[in-house]
């Protein structure tokens, strides 16, 4: 898992796998899930990330538990 944060837009990208997204699904307002060709998640695009700390914490914990 890798992350990229853009302070100027308060956006965070959490990359789960280094693969291109084939489609994107909106999970909730300001949280998009990128899906790969195999139908599995490749990353999360989180807008207004500083206000989404609960979601980000859950995501990190779930990914750590899955490893």
C-alpha cells in the first residue's frame, strides 16, 4: 500500500496495487474506489481527506490485517 497526498487540494490517493483502474465507483461523497480489470480494488481516491480520518483509519487497519 502506497499513499500520495496533495496538500493544495486536500486529496489522498491510497494505492493498493500498482495496476491501472478500469472503472471507478463512488463509495460515498468524496470517496472513490478504483477497480482493476480483474474486478478487484486498485486504489482509493479520497477528497477532503483531512475530514475523512475515520474512513482512512479503517482502511489502513483493514489493509494491515489482510497482509
